[in-house]
């Protein structure tokens, strides 16, 4: 007799061993039809998996996050199946699940074309319609290597060859295609109905640029037709909001192969940058931060002490001078500790908060660069708080409130909160970890924030809170963080004199609100589809003359508004007013002030707001007051 405990605590008895599918069928026909896998004692298994001892079991369906992941992984295999049918000489490599979908890397003699992609997707649908069962088997490692070599799949053979000798590997077959995978997978290909192939990109074998380049086919898969449609609509909207395209159209910035992964800011783009930086500078000043500035180059010995030279060196730009090795800093924290160490620090000075708009460099792979979102040179609104363990709760609570206010000013109302807790490989006492994790959670409770736990995802030196923004079309961007660090101050010898005259190491709180300013500006551009709110807009208003006779008045209005601190230009070109209005509307300027005979005679302006709103004629000072109020309110 076998007893199965279900998620609701109920128990079911079976005379002998039973499959996950049979358990689902015994509960109900609907559940049996919906089942894509099982979760047996916390481990995901196929529906064909046989249970032969008492266990805790839940049935996984496509309504579960784990079920959707299984659908996506199974669809990746379906993609490889279709490619091998259409292009038998192609070799399959790896095909994991990624956010919102999957990809598979292939080695093939020529680039895949858009027409190829359409044919592959069509073949996938045909194979899915066959509803072929997905069957698992295992082979010893060496037999599996020989099997895939015999198929001409040398990449698969290399993967399996890296597995320790004597181990068995699992294979999954559907129809005429068999692939290496640990699973689980859907019971049959008929469960894979709602998918679409998205694009082809280049990728290096095993992610190493020294290896041969493969072709990566990306796809998306969903549980329902409605979810797929919603996602594709979101992607269409995201394409309209793409900051790279808007950056060109609005003349904000560009990239150049003379300096890959770094930004060339144009005057209007740099204006946006300065608004963000100066805003954050006021946040520093008003919340007890002292702004500091550290050097770009730091000696190798410092990075050895922090552990970065051993664990992060491949991502660092290094140089040599007078037989000394240096690195461009990838982060600001060691420099802040060196500043803290100058002079004797007392417990009365704590918490001590440093802030820096620190320029950092990281040697990101060229294939991973993505506009402003991933660059090699970036500036962080970096802050570090030196405090005692007793201060962690108060500092984290205050920080969350500060961050919420900043995000609201930039137009983000929805924040997702996660607490990343201790990993298996860590340093520090359990007592310190308990205190730090408890303080982070209590700080969010005090702030009224609902949060999830990410077990084991903290840094080796301490736990952290991750703050993720949800934008106007539902995408999530992880920006802010606060991390508790017991390690680096001790490694670099930072101390303060405690109230009992003993020397102690401070706790270091690493925190950033917007993170990389480059990335955050990219997010802002996409959030607002380029139509930045008036306080951030590089050009807040244009004064457009109807004819040459009004040019003098238009210029005078523009100068008067500039003297009041507004970013205003005059358009005095000999063009039709309709043309000027259309052009500045496409540039997403918040306000267009039209002046003609009547406005010149009365000292007024005809105001058009972004979105083709006619606000009518008003005294220019009334417009100024309106715009200044909007700027002050961050509206």
C-alpha cells in the first residue's frame, strides 16, 4: 500500500506503485487532462514517473509557473525537432528557458533567413498536431556520447562528455527526434499549441567568444492563445517605445564602433542626464548623504583584498604602468571604504552616508550589449552607509521610503519587492545573518510592502532587498537594491571606535536607487514612449512665429522664459506654422507656443500642449506659472 499526500493535506491510498498521471486521473478527469508534470517531494517529475513509496505529490498544470516553464522547455525541443526535419545537417546544441520564452542554438552552414523561421514555425505546428508522446529513457554516459556521435551531433557529445564518468544521462524522444535533457517535459507534443518564433541572433558556443559562433533562434510560448496575443501586443508596443530608436529620432544619444558599449550623449540627451543627476544630488543632500568622488584606476592589490581580482577579473578593464597592475573600477565601494578609513572614526559619526555619481567600467561581452540597458561604461547613483548592526533596520526602513518617493517622481507607481537570503556558500556568523535578514524583512513590513523571498540568492557577504519597477506596459526592471555587507569593511581594515573604546568593523550597506543612470534613462524613455514629463523634457517649450513679422516677439518671449529657468527655444524659420507644429509634435515637446498678430499686440501666447491639446490664448506669465507648477509637482 502506497499513501500519497496532496497539497491540501488529504491522503490517498493506492494498492501498488502508481504514475503521476494515474494519481491525477484518480482525482478527476479534468486534472488528468490539465497535468503537465508532477512535483514529488519537492522535485519536478514527468507525468509518467512512477511513485513506489509514500510521498507528497502535487499535480503541476499550465496554470502554475513551473508548468509554464515546462511548456516552454518542451517547445524548445519541438523547435529543435522541426529544425532537424527541415535542415538535417544542422547540429543542435543547447536550448534553455528564458524570461517569457526559450531559445535553441544551432550550428548550420548558412544563416537562417526570415523565410526559414516561418517554415520552422509551420513545421512545429504540424509536429505538435501529431500529438506524439514524449518518452524518457536513460543511458550510461559513454553510451550516450557514442549515440550522439553516431547521429553527427558532436556538440551534444561534447556536453555529455563533460559529465562525470559512470553517470547516467536522460534522453527524451518525440517522434523521430531525441534530445539530451534532464526534464521533465509535457506528456505529448499536442500540449504545445501557443508559440511563436521571434528572431535569430548570433551566439558563441558555451558563451565563450573564443569558440565558434552559432545561430540562436528565440521563441515564446504560453499556456493560452490569449496570453500569447497579449504578449505579442506588448512586444509591439515595446518596439514603438524602443529607447534606441527614440534616441535617434529625438537626437538624444548615439553609439559608435570606435568605443563599443559607451554612450555619446547629444545636447538634448545630456540635458535629460543632468536633470536626473541633479535631482538625485538633491536627494543625497536632503537625506544626510555626503557626496564624495573616488578615482577611476585602483591598484591590483586592492582588488585582491576585496576578492574581485580572483572572482571578477574577466569583467574588469586592466592596465599596467611602471610595472604596477591597475583596474578601472567596476564598482565604487572599495573607494568609499578607503575614504572612510582616513582618520579615526567614532561611533558618534555613525551612520555615515556617502554618495557618489561614480563612473564604472565592466567588460561586458559585445553580444550582450544593448543600447543604454547594458553598456561597458556607466555611472551609478551609488551610496554606502557605514553603520552598526543595531542601525540596519532604521536605515533600511528610511531607504525604502526614500526610494518609493524617487520612483513616484519619475512616474513609477508599481514596485516589486524581493528579499534575497543567505546562500549556502557564505561568510559571517548565523547570528549576523539572522539579524540582517530579519532587519530587511522588518523594514519592508514597517513600510507596508508585500514582498517575496528569494532563498539562497543573497550575496556571499550578506542578504539584500531588490526593488523592481513595473513599467507602463507591464515589463519589470530591477533597479534599486540595498545589500548588507559584513565582509568588505573587515577585509579592507575599516574600523570605528565603539562606546566602550574598542575597535570594531562597521556594517556596510550598499545601496543604489536608480542604479546605472544610463540604464535608468533608457527605462524612462521607454516608460514615457519618449514623451518625457515637462520637468525632465530636454526642451520644455518652443515659441513658433507664424510669419517673419512675428519673429521679434517670438524671440523676446523665448528669452523671457529662459530667464525664468525654463528650457525654451524660438522657431523663427520661414516655414508654415502647421509644418512647425507637426515637427515639434513629433519631437514630443511638451508645449508649443504660437504667436501671431493678435498675440504680439496683446502680449499673449497661443498654447498647444503635447497630444494636440489646444489650451487657448493666455498671458505668457500665466503659461510660465502653469509650467513651473507642473515642474514643481513632477507632473
